[in-house]
C-alpha cells in the first residue's frame, strides 16, 4: 500500500490531481442526487423529475456563463446537441430504472458504464486501454457486484425476472451505454468548448424532450417533493460541472474508473437514510472499489496531445 501511495504521489501533475479530486467530488454529488431521486419513490413521473432538474440547471448555468462572459451556444453545435440527446436519454433510462428496481440493482446496472466507456473511447477516440486502467475497471466492477448484490445475480436460487423487471433491466443497461457514449462525447468536446457550454446543452435538450411525456401525467409536487427535486437539480448540476472539467484533463477510461467511488458513497447513504445493512461482502466490495480508485489515481497519463482525442 505504501508503494502504491508513493506511486500516486509521483505520477500526478497538479492538473491531474485537481482532475482526480473533481471526479471524486462528482461521484459524491451524483450519489446524493440518487438519494434524492430514491426519496421521491416514484411518486412523480420520471420525465417531470428530469424536467425540473433541467430547468434548475439551465438557470444556474446561464448565470455562471454570464459571469465568465462566455456565449452559451459554443462552436460545435451539432456535436453539443448530440451530447445533450445522449445525456438526456441516459438520464431518463436511469431514473426509470431507479423507480422500477431496487437501488442496489439499478446501481449495478448503471456501473457497467466505466467498462463501456473504456471500450467506446478506444473505438471512437483511439484512447488506449492501459493494463492498469483495465485492472481498475475489472476490480471496480467486482466491487460493485459485492456491494449491491442484486438478487437476480444470486444464482439458481434467485427468482426468475418478471417481464416488468426485465424491461427495467434493459432500461438500466441502455442507460449505462448511453452514459458511456455521453462521457466520450464530453471528452471529445472538451478540447474546444468551455465546460459550462457542454453542461448547458444537456438541459437545453432535456426540456423539450421531456415535455411530450408529461402530457396528461404532470403532477404538482408537494413541498417535501419540491425539496427533493431541488436537491436533484443542484447535485446533478455540481456533478456535471465537476465531471466535465475532470474529463477535460484525464482520458475517459481512467476518469470513469475513478467514479467507482460513488458506490462507496451510495452504500454509506444506504445505511444512513434507508437502513440498509452492512455485511462482510459490502465491506469487501468497498475495499475493491477503493483499490480500483487508487490504481486509477496511480496510473501515468500521456500528454493530452497523444490521447487520441478529436
């Protein structure tokens, strides 16, 4: 462990350290966002949650863009729009999976995205999958399985998946794939676009995309639900900003493997807010996830010019 920590200290520039710290903060923010969504408990339509989150994000981002005097429209509008579509669809799938599945199962399905991100960045951006990052992705995925322990992965004794749950599983996996593609898109866009511009296009697409789903289904939230909705908006906004800045400095595969630490945060919130037990498997899984994060932190990064980013 001391040798690994020494390697971490010796392999990071100040910019890389900042990016790693931002990605850990991103994981914390997204884990708190998940808590807020889970507290809503499916009481509101998923599209309504995404709409409110998007309106909050637009308001905050426009204020921040005005303060730094940057145009919100960017230079690569087509690619920015595609990033918004990918992110919006991924968010809709993930929130719907959260509403239909146990938190543990939804988390496991979502956390297939670091593997998918590494493969997508290799295929689309030419970013190599280094052995150490591949090991981190594998260790992190094993840790996630140990932490969440969804019953449908429990072997022959586990109950069969009903049609509704199978659909929810497909939504979860689809959301993970779209998340991976969105992250690769952010990585590509960050070469020329301001991070706030990339963040802005996400809710800009989400607002009109969610409105048709609310026809005849929209509900006025209670005061308590408004509190959780505001939490979803604020934590997602912080997570998106920190994610975008982190992806600008680190290869996509490495960045997303660091995000495995969100599972540790989620386990902590499960104990504090949902009375979920801590078992030996959870502790072992958390150690695997933290080990994956440390391996990712210790990986040496090539210069941005050789990352294959377009």
